[in-house]
C-alpha cells in the first residue's frame, strides 16, 4: 500500500482564536500529519459580517504555537497577495516554524469577496494564467538567489529572498483546482501537491482528474509521481451504527436548513462507523489519493478526530 497521510481542515469562522488553537493542539497530540485553514475574508455560512480570522495571520500564529504538525492553506486566494511578497512571507514562516509550512494556492472563486475588498474579479482563464505566473515566481524565489521574471500579470527584477525556506528544496506548493484545460496544466508545471475539488466526489471522479493530470505531466515532461495527490472530504464518524446514523441525521438537517434542497448534494463521502469509513477510504486510495484532509462535520470535532485517529488511521500505517 502506498504511503497515506491524514490531515484535518479547521474552520476560521469563530468568535475567538483560542478554540482554533485548541483544536490544532488536539490534532497535533493525536498525531495528524497536518491541519488546513481556508482563505476567506468575510463570513461564508450565515452572514458576511460573522467573525472570520484572516488565513495568513492565523497560519503564522498556529505555527508559532505548535511544534510538530504541518500547516497548509486550502487555499490562499492568489490575487489577494502579491506573489513575490507571498514568497518572502512563506520563506520566513517556513524558517521560523522549522520547516512545517505547506503553501496552498488557488485562483479564488468567491466574487463577493473580490468586490467587497476592491479586487478586480477577472475571468476564470485570466485568474488561472495569473496563478501560473505566481507559482513560477514563488518557486524561483525559493530556489534562486535573485530571480527576475516578466510576464503578463507580474514582474520582478532581482528579487532577493533571504533567508531561504527551511525545507529543501522548498516547502511543498499545493495548487488547487480541477479545470482540465488550464488549471491542471499549471499543476503539472509547478505543483508539488494537487487538490482537485473539495468536500464531495466519488472515487471515479477523482481518478478521472488524476488521469488528466498525468496526461498534462507527460506533455510537460514531468514525472507524475512528483506530485502528491490530496483530497479534502466531508467526514462523519460514529463509534457504532446507531451513533453514525444519528450524526448523519443531524448533519443532513443542518445542511438542508442552510442550503435548502441543495443540501442533499453535500452528503459526506466518508460517513459511518470506523470500519465503514476505512472501507470508503480504501476506494479513494485505489483512485490515487495519498493525503486525506478531513473536515469533520459532526457536533464534536475533538471526539470525531480522536475516534478517527484511534480507529481508522492505524489501518493505513
């Protein structure tokens, strides 16, 4: 069986920082590979004015208050931060944390956030092309002494970046998105990790994207095995069948209250007892997943994370 790791996605839409840190410390104690946070600047669930912690600032704080666990973003909105400065910030944070940063990057998708904060919302194709240039600049600044670059969207001239990141040759760069014409081409060119889509999807869907990425790698002259394949998934887990069913009923009611009829489309792809969840995970491993990022959707994240770490993770080690 290929090496498989498990991370946990943690929401930043909280009234305070302490519960966020408490959850991260719990994940570190339980031995999870990584924790992941999203990059949004307004409330995303109920009201846009709901409290939400900014992703990069929170990433720095969490790495400063932990000692072993990796931390990634799922994912930073590329147009929100100028790529050469982001490369400098990431190198600094990786150095400070002793090499525990995963830099997650994407095009951004929530037009309301762009408008609210005064960023132009370009076409999907333009945002992907902008992402491609950003990824090249970031990786060159991590590995070259003082690179220069001139593209359509960005330009740098002798962009010194010292100290370099702690990780060698550089921190993993995760690029998110599954567009088969442009985005996966960018993933093939620049990424160390992929993430095609978040929260739902069947194993056969993941395999189809995996195959498309492999084809882009072949065209780019890159070994597909150089790119780690991550998948973020809604998850529900109960100690027994009755507990799992109760958790699923509560989750379904919450989703339908939030999204109406569309809530049924958000059924967790990983749900059930530890044995059932492990069986489901096995199908995704067969489809090519080697890093699972779990978003526990029950009423008690700590309890779910502990049950999963105790009863599921050991089956894959």
